[in-house]
C-alpha cells in the first residue's frame, strides 16, 4: 500500500465536501477560490459537480491546470432511469451527452455515473439495470471519442428505490463485462461499499483496467440522514485501510477522492478548516 503519512500526492478534493453539490449549502466558494485554497495546501487533484461549472467548463479547467493541479473527474451524469431521471429516453440521452461534453471541456478524464432508481412501472432492479445497460452502451462510444471514461458508481442499497438500482460492485462489474466498452469502469466509494464482504473479490474481478476511481469518507454509527450525514475519515466504522488495501491489491494506483456529504457538520464549518482536517485525516486514517 502507498504510505499516505508521508505523501499526500494522491489526495483529491471532491467539492461536495464543501457543500458545492447542493444549491445554497456550504460557504458558497467559487471554483477559483476553491482551486486557490487547494493549491496553497499542496492538494493537486479536484473533482467538480456540474451545477458549479455551468457554461465555464473550459475556463475552470484552465484555472485548475494553471494552478499546477489536475481535474480528476466530474460529478455526474443525469440519472439514467427511475423516478428522478429526465422524462423520456431522448431527454436522458441528451443530458447524458451534455455531461460528457462538459467533462471533455473541463479536461476531466472520468465522468461518474449514478444510474438512478427503479424505473416507474417496474419492480426490483433487473428491468432497470437492463435499461441502464442499453443507455450506457449507446453513450460509451460518444464518450470515448471525446476522451472521457465513464465510471459506474454503485450506491448503498438504502438508495435503491430512487437513486440507484445499481447497488453492488458485483453488478457494476457485470455491467462492464456485458457492455464491454474499453472506457467503461467503476468508481468505488467507501460510503456505498464499506459493508460488502465480497468487495475484495469483486475488485479483483474488475482489475486495474476497470477501476476508475476511489472515494473516501466514513460511515457514522449513528447516521442521522442517509444522504447528507457522511463522516469525515476516522469518525465512523468503515475499515478504511482494509478497503484501500483491497482497491490497491486489484491494481488501482490513482487519486483518492474525499467526498463528504455533511449538511449539519462539515458544510457548516469554514472551508479552509475542512480542507486542513481532510488532509490530516488522509495522512493518519486512510
């Protein structure tokens, strides 16, 4: 395993840790202010959310690179299925392609896919996952032509109904193998996988060519809100080092992205303090 106690070059900020994924949350820092704060601390990677990029993808990407940093990824595609997805297949695909175009303009090598929940009128995940496979297979060549990798991110089963019918790394790897696009892989998020005792075996099945991202946070034993009460690394019950050991044993050696949704705790603190704590926990807990 890499030794993060002496080298934090793999650390990347997902701006959701500062509340930037939700309108009105956090301190409302601009992308440029966030870039400057990261650069001054030696944080070299950053992941943005579409809502904060708007029409300035190329400009913001240039600002990141001018600061000596890298855009690690972009969050995220629209939901592809389920009650929260755009209405109608064409609307889904149009927004899917727009998210790919934004990632390319930003210079983000990876676009995260959160697939959406169970399609209205169906029961269970199977029919919905079949729709996901169809839509991802159609979009994958479009993304490849623009130099963008697509990362399927399975979510914790508590989100199965409305946000993600893709709930296990096993099913994500199965979809990758079924679609068989070279630019399709998975993102592994501690929040969504810490409970999965088959994780190590499934990561080995994925292999280094299919693991496109690793996301860090923690699962609080007394979670108050399943969506926006994640823990900072070290504050919960996830075995962070064991999970990273499995990820790296499968061949992943890329950025480790801190993504903490925390409406009542971390989003209420000064963003500079959050970044400082994040760096310390990365060195000592991950």
